[in-house]
């Protein structure tokens, strides 16, 4: 199967998983997932599965990336914070749909690699920060949307504080050794509204900057 056919099958797969937002599908179609993978995993880029990247991390499965993106209800004026850059794939998708993406990564080598791919793909509206994602990015707050790609036990209060009124946060919650749930939090005038979106499995949200950061 050639690359074009793989990408066509990829979009059909996303539709079959319930992704209906045409802007999200277009962003997924126009973002080459293989650019965010290395070695033998490049040829498996359009499979609907998580795949390993450096530093013991993973690139999330595409149907989960699409679902989280769709649930953020993005528009072109949004300023988005992503916690957990990883390969950079999720941030690249977001960048096609919003005004500005700030993404935080605790592993300096991953942040460096993601920056290089963004430059290669000419994605100029993404700012990569090496730092402690659990703290958010107060100097750039408030954000219209916040996305976590690592599981917290509960939605972090300091990140909720960095969310604008009527803003949306999507994140996995739960203990790392049990089932996690993807949830959507909407910050309304009357408080926080929570919606559970299904079971997921993500790496845990860790505090601090990783020790490999001097690599």
C-alpha cells in the first residue's frame, strides 16, 4: 500500500471511530505522522496504535489524538496550552486549527526534536518550552484551551486556574496502574462541568524537569 493509500485508509479509520469534525479530519490528513517517528516505526505511522519514541515515551494512537482534539471545540482564535509535547504530533495537529500553541515538555531532547520537526513542516505558531508541565505556563495564561497528554490523578488546580472563563480542558485522569478515563472540563460561570469520554491509557504526569535534560 503506497503512502497516499495509507493516508486515505487512515482518514476512513478515523471516521469509523466516530470523528466527524471536518477541520480535525483535514488537520489529521495534512500532518504526516511518519515525520514524528524514527527508524522502523516510520512505516507503521498510519496504524491506529501508540508507538514508542525516545525517552521511554510514546506517540499516542491517532484515534485518541483526533478525539481529544475534537473535544476541545477549537476555533481559529484559540490560544492553547499542551502539557506533554512528546513527539510533537498532537501540537502539530492543534497548530493547524488555532492561533497559537504553547507546549511544555520535561525531556529536553524531546523538546529539541519536536522543534526541529515543526521547523521542517513550517509550523510557525508553536512555542516549545522545556519545563515542568504540572505548573502550566502562568506567564502566558490565560488559555482558551488546555490539553494534557499525561495522566493526572485529578485535573490540576493550577492548570484550571490558567483556563479562561468558558474555556475547555481535556485530559486523562486516574492512577497509572489502573484504568484511566479521558475527561472534558468546561469552566462555566457556575463552576466546572465534567464529562467522561471513555477509557484511555497514558504515561503519568510527572513533576519537575527530567534528569536527561542536559543530554
